[in-house]
């Protein structure tokens, strides 16, 4: 496949292609001794079960054709499943050595790899139901496309670390709490606030200026990153990163956009979206379904694709490893919901799987101490949380891959069982799965 650099998205449909006071801080170590090794579609991670490729899906929006292309790649090149990540992206596992070029060609043809040079930096989380359900202040979908297109069009921004994150929140407060390096938050229908590292900068601007300003903020980060030696992976890892990058950004903006920082009240943790039927403002329904442990089977992909084609031909992937199928009529929604839940996707808020996530564990990860997915499968049908249960994340080792940023119960594999913790404090160590299940159930209730 010929090399395609910044902005090389020819033939890809617009909209699907490269289309203070602290709000919430995410702790990061200062300085890194190793370069950022975050995987992408071209630079894969070598795992115990083969290579792993991560495909960025800015804003979580996939066309039905793109979902079909991912499923075909997983079936023909990988292990047959699609993994959803905590940033609303998609991973393929079990890829043989050298499969990257074939995968890249398939992704480019589907509009999922508009730039080889920028593929790891297209990290954008956005309010899932924006423009469709009550709660938001403006429809951000066009802004997300503009941000992604502008990101891919700027050669300098290919140097961003693979963990650098943008969020675009339409005012409902569902994603601002992720503590993105650069965040846009709608404080009114015609006004966005700019946040850096989860901190309000005082910058206020119209939505039309949002994408360009977010990209300016990313360039300001790169300037400070370079000045400090280029070892940080996130903005908050820089020495005085937030004030230094904010100063660079504010100095580059129209003074009319720059106010006093710290005007936003503290935002809550990221808000997990509901599962089941969601009423849209146009009278139609969206279906939101939890994917057990964030792994879609090919059969589940088939029913999701069919449901999407009955509506807007769109599937939304959320950072909570749920999928949303929008724009369905009432009768169609009921028919599709039956098919989706029949394949094991979850639409019942009282189901034990709601809010349960996990790392890969054994045998896919050589560092894991247990097959956490198999153990979670045994536990959660009997560990139902009820409608107010806390999320649970299973991890196979101390690296705690994929852990949520919001409050959750952690189930950590140890050499002799599992340790169950809440708010970072161990509550129990269990040698058997029955004991672990009881400890999880108590922790999810906060008791």
C-alpha cells in the first residue's frame, strides 16, 4: 500500500474519515524513562497470543460498513473477536507477524486509517448521545469531525504521544471527568470552555472555533513538551504543565476569548450512560447495550450491524465498553433489542455484567497471574449489583491495564487468589471464586 501521510484521506466519506479550578485530575508520574509504546494499527503490541492492533475511532462513531470491515479483519487476520477499549476504540488480537500491512490496507479502504503518520494520535472521546438525547447543550458531532480532520492535516501533531487525549463534552458532563490533556466543555449552547489536564483555563469561545483552538492547545503542549526534553506522555506529567501550556495557549488566542481561569465548578466523575432503550428528542429510540468484558463476538457484530442498518447505519462505541445503536423506530427497536440480547449483549440494568470490565489476563498476557475473563464469567452471573451497583474492573497484575477513571471496585489477581479493593483500599483477599464473588457483591453495594 502506498504511504499516506497527513490528511491523505482521498476517497473516504466526510464524517466517517479523519473527519484555574480542577475539574478532574488524573495522576501521572513525572517524566518517563521509556518512549511511549501505545499500540496502533501499524505499530502493534506483541502479546502472548499474537500481535495486538488498536484502531482509533474518534468520538466513538462507526459506520455499519466500518464495523463490518473490522469484523472481517478480526475473522480473517486475528482471533475472531473485537475488543472495546476504555477510550472507545477497537482492538484486534491474535494477529500474525507481518499482518499489519494487510490490516492497514483494509482499514484505509474502510475510512478507518486516513493517515498513517497520525493513526496513534486520533484519541478523541465525545458525548455519546449528543444531538440525539436530552442533556446536552449543542450537537458536537461536526466539531469532532473537524477536530479529527485538522489533527490529521497538521504534520507537526503526528509527534503527539499515543496517550494524549482530547475530550469534547456537549455540556451533559459525561466525558469531561476523564481529565483529558485538552478538553472542550459546552457551558452554553454558544460557548465552549477549554480545559487542560482537567483544569479550566478561562478560555471561552464559540463552537465554530472549538476544533482550531483544541489543536492550538495540542501545539502548545508539544512546544512545552519539547522544551522539557520530550519524555512526558501526558500534559500533567510536565513540570507545571497546566499553567505553562495554558500560558502558551492564551498568548496565541484573540484576547476576546481569554478570561479568568477557574470559573467552572468541579465536575463529577465521568457519567456512565444507561443501557436499554433511550428516548431521542426526535421521538425515535437508541439502544444501548453493555458488551460483557468489552469483547464482541462475530455473531454479536452481525446483529449489531443489522440493527445499525435499520437506523442511521451508525454504531457508537463508548468508553464504558457499551455500544449504542441510534435512530430506530419504536417497533424496529423492539425487534432489534430481542436479537441483540439474544446474542448475549446486555440491556438490563440489574444484570450482573453491567459495569464489569477487565484486562486481557491469561493466556493473552504473559504478565497476568490469572485468566481473569474466565473467572469473571463464573462470578458475575451470580454477583448482580442492582441498579446502583459500583463498576468492577478485573486485572491480572499490578499494571492494572484498562482501569476506569471513575470510582470502581478492583479485583486484582494475586499468586493465591484475588484481592478486592474499593477506593484504593484492599477489603479482602480470597482464595476461592465463591469468596471473591461475595466480596465483590459487598463492595459494589459500598458495604
